[in-house]
C-alpha cells in the first residue's frame, strides 16, 4: 500500500486529498496541519491525522528507513528549503538574499515577503485541474519551450549554484516528490560551497530560496 503525506490541509491540500483518495484506492494518507478543524474535514478510514507544523513534522518523521512514497507540499512556505534550514540548523546554514539578476532569467517573477521568488510560465491564473501537458500550455495551447524545473536547475548566476527538486504530477493540479529527492537535495546542499539557489518546480511553476552554509 502506498503512503502519501500531504503537508498542509488548506484549500490546495484538501483538494489534493479529495481527488487522490478517489483515484488511488489502495493508498493511505497522512495529513498534516496545525489546525485541527482542517484535518477533521478529511477524516476517514484511509487517513492518519497529525496536528503539527508541516516543516517540523517533516524533520521529525522523515527518515531514510521510514518514509512515504510521495510527499505533497501544500502549505504557504517553501517546504524543501525550510526543512533543510531546520535540519542543518542556524549554526550551519543561513538564508541569503536572491540576486537581482535572477528576475531577468526567469518568467513572471514575483518576490515574496519572506525572500523567496515565485516564477511561472503563465501570466494568468491556471485552472485548478490542469493536467500539465508535456509540451503545451493547457490554456494558450502554445508550445512550452522548456519545463520550469529544467530552467531553474540550469540558472547561471555566479557565484550561486542552482539545485532543483522536480515536482511530479500525481493528479490534475497536484504535484509531489519522492523522499529520495529531498535526501539528495540535502546531500548536495551540504557538499556545496558558497551561495545556493534551492528551488522546487513542476513543468510550469516554481519557487526559489537563497541558502548558504556558514563557515
């Protein structure tokens, strides 16, 4: 039986559970949110409910020998980057500002108040049930020249090194990644000197955080 963690049970996390629970009949869902009433909306025989901050839950429970098949980030933070920051601790890793040149190398950049950069091939609101076609946009039908995860892993801004986690589509409008991808990202961050552009992206959208190991 597949185990799927959905981190965050707001609007997007709830939709993800509702859709996947109908299509993935043999899966068990671990649902994580700090607000109990959000979790109770999805209570059922295929769910385990955990009242917790999502980043702290991931740090406490994600182990190499005990891990889910998929992790679906559905909370308003960059889960992969925040997990690494928490795991390595403030004495080993710090957040750094993203370079201004980055905005000119990515499509439709939006800077968040927390310092992250949000990017998208779409200059419009995408449908919640987009099935992420491989080569074209669902709305415009225009050819997508390059997937966002490829673009972000090849960003070239000295002295930053780009590291990306690809989000795979598990259902219409639902993206997730394997735990092994996070472990690989962690290892790469630990081995990388200098500043890093850590990103998570699917074919169309992404989020970028600036990190750097402390000496």
